[in-house]
C-alpha cells in the first residue's frame, strides 16, 4: 500500500477546530471559540459580489489578482501602513492562511527552522510541518507581558534558522508590538540574516497604540507581510487575503500562485474592491462593538476574580483558567463545552506556553459573551452546575 510522505503525520491538528467540531454536534452552545465576526458583511460589499456573479465575471484572473484590486491595495498600503509598493508586490490570496503558506513555501526548505511565537496562531506550527521544515517556538511569558524577548531569540537561533514569524496584533493574545520592539526584531533578523514573515490580519483592531507594519521600517527587503479582509470586513468565508513581498519577486510569485491556486475567486475579488474602496463606517462600527464587548467582559472577569491579559488589540481575551484546568486545558475545554455548553479555544492549541489559558472570542452578542464568561469557574469557587451531559 502506498504511504503518505513521512513528514505529513507530524503535522498537528488544530485544537480550535477540535472544539468547533464537537460544538457543531451539540445544541444551545454559546460559541466563543472560533474567531468569527458576529457582524454582517456590509451591504455594498455583498452587492459588489452579486454584480460580479450577475455579470458572469467568473473567469480566471491574473495569478496575482485583478488589476483594480491590486491598485486599490497599493493605495491602502500607502495610506494605512506607510508601505510604498508596486502592484507587482501585492498578491491576492485565499485568505491570510494561504498568504502565510505561500511565503513559507518560498522561504523554507526541508529541515530549515522557523522561529514562531508561542502562544501563536495554530498554522504557524502546522504550515512548516506541512513543508517538512521545523517550527521552533519562542515562548512568550506572562511576566514579560507575553512579548518577544531578544535575549531568548538569540538563544534559539541556529545556522538552520531561516525565518522569524511575528504577529501584531496577536492572535490569540491581543498584544501589540510597539515600533521600538519592531526595530529590535528587525535588528535581530539582520544580525542573523533572517527573513521576517509578519501576520497583520488584525491590523484594524489595535486599541491603545497604532498598529505598525514592520515592513515600513525595513530598509533591506527582508519582510513578507500577510494581510486579510476576513476579520476587518467580516468576510471570513469569502477567502480574500493578500501577501506583500519584497521587490523583484513577481516572476517566482506568478509561478508559485499558478501551481497552488491559479487565482483567488473572481467575485470575491470584486467584493474586496468594494470593501477596500467603499465606506469604512461598518469597520468603525465593528471596532466599537468589539472594544465595548471587551470592556464589559473585563469588568465581569474582574468582579469574579478571574485573571486575564488586558488586550491591546484583536477581539480576543486571553484568560487564565489554570486554577480549574488541572494541567490539561485541552481536555478541560472539552469537558467545559460538554457540561456548560460554552465553546472556547484551549490555550495549548496555540503552543505549550498556552497551557492553563483559554482564548475567548468577544466578537459575539454581549449577552452570549457575558453569559459564557459567567459559566467559567472562578478561583476558590465551585464550577456552575452542568448544563449538559458528558
């Protein structure tokens, strides 16, 4: 019997999706586990997609995306991110997930190492394994605000290290890297001649200080940046993201796109033009909704004596449940779902440093969010009575 490539079984599954699948088989679940915006797609975005379908704009496009969308993204990058690039540096992808995979595919060979944040988003670990490369976690510690420490990175880098992955605002932590910290990370990458892959999916949801794109500080073309329309415009299922590359990579990117996706959905690209160039009022409304939800959630957790990391970005709360999880937060999250009918993401799904923590998505109705948090066990208090059965 033929066998799969030997490195494929080493690719870990997603601890987030595990909870999602169990929850999908249950009734009356409060869903706080998946990062799904609870606001609708703005009308002008949906209308643009519908017009494309009605006009039969369903053919192949250029590998990098339709010219009007790439031009709109170039303008957005200059305006919002201080990035001055050409359309040939902007590649429309199937969400940021494909953008991240595409970049790693370009930069990593079998056996190469990539430094990834821990806790960090699940695909930072999964994608290198898919490529037979080696993810090397750099732990983010509570006593350092869950921020990367250069001294620790220096201990982890090796002659096999090729890429440093950063994520700001961070999923799952809600941390935001300052410009000063970005410059330190750039200097580290220069010392060791590393590429930087920057995940900036939550760029519009930075609360206390402005989001900084590390590529805007780069002067020697070592940064790839992954962006997405999914969270900003509630377009998660439309699957439009984009990868911004250093200059001079158009030919190789065209080949890589052709061999992986050919191109992104054409109606989705027309929807993306409407999103980027149309009214941004829905984004502002979503920001206010998420931030006010986070404020209310933190007040409730304070009242209950449950520890959490104050989020400076995203719509997530990083909550400490180590007083209840017994050293295995993944299994505790399943029991909590079965007994309390609340789906949350176990912190260990994001790396070893996430043990004892959970990620709570605040992109929900205020009622669901607060009720879900009320069902968490507080330190020194018994858990609420079971609401379901195991």
